[in-house]
């Protein structure tokens, strides 16, 4: 039986170059998009999320087509079962942590949604934070809550756009083990943007190296790094 894969093919003008990639990624674990600032990493995430429109593109996740320009198919962002975590945790300041997490449940119609959220709360170690206002959280705690909220929708794909970039070194080292735990214990595939070699070494199962909009290497992380 052939293992399921995700396919991302897109072309997008980007300043003085064209972002053009054709990626076949494993449908499990963490696939890291790695490269210098401006190489096209975040643009790929935005295209996968449907936030930027491309032409002549194909995006297939878990055997479901999200975009197929040849057949004039384009699912808007709200119809794509994904979670998105940004550099800055975009939490609702007027809600406590519990309120932020249960807001994420509004998009999840599954009868097991509440149990899945409870599992994520335990997995990320944020149970003691549920009654806190978001202004009382450290940077690392905010990002763990943001990741939990993204996972509350039971997404088929979790997109993470440099989620540790806004944290200092100590906070990054604090949250990396939680990301490793998510990778090892969740079945949700993750597409992770980074320009940190440390994050790549710790987290990547599959590694895509980007340079000026081109994928100059793509494969199992160990092979690509060697």
C-alpha cells in the first residue's frame, strides 16, 4: 500500500523573482520550509491556506483537492480544514485562555471535538492556564495557547509561520520540547516555516530548502542536511 502524500504545486510572481515550486510532502510529521528571509516560505503557507491566489496551481492535502486550476477548483480559506499559527500569537485579549480555546471549537462540528481539545490541552501542558487572561501569559505560553486553538478545529494540516521568531532564546528552548511532543504524538501533518538551523535540527522530518522562490533541495531531513 502506497503511503499518502501531500502535493503543493504553485507559481507566483514575487518582487524580482517568481516563486515556483512543485513539492511532494509526507502526510505526517513536520515538513520544514527553510531559507533566508524573502525566499518565499511564508508565501507558500499563504497559498496553501488560500490567502493568496495563484495560477496553474495544484494543492492536494490528505487526498482532498483544495485547489486545482486546471479544473477550475478553488476552496476558499474558510472551507479548508487547516490551522494557522503566526509569529505573534493572535489571541483575543478580552477572553481568558479557555474562551480563546473554545472559540476554536466553533469551526469543529465533530461530536468528539471537546475530547480532542482536552487531549491537546493536556499534550501542551496548558491546563493550569485556562482561567488566566491572555495578558498574563509569557510569550511561550501564548504560543502554546495559539497552537492549541489552531488544533481545536481538528485540522487536516497545521501551518506554522516561524512560531518561535518573536521569542527570546530561553522561551524558544522552553517551547521546542512541546513542538517535538506534538510531532511525536499527533497524526496531524505540519508545514513549518523557519530560518533557524536549530529548529530544523530539532523538528524536521522532511526538509525543503528554498532560495529565491526555488526549492533547491527537498527530502528526508537527515539526507538533506548531510
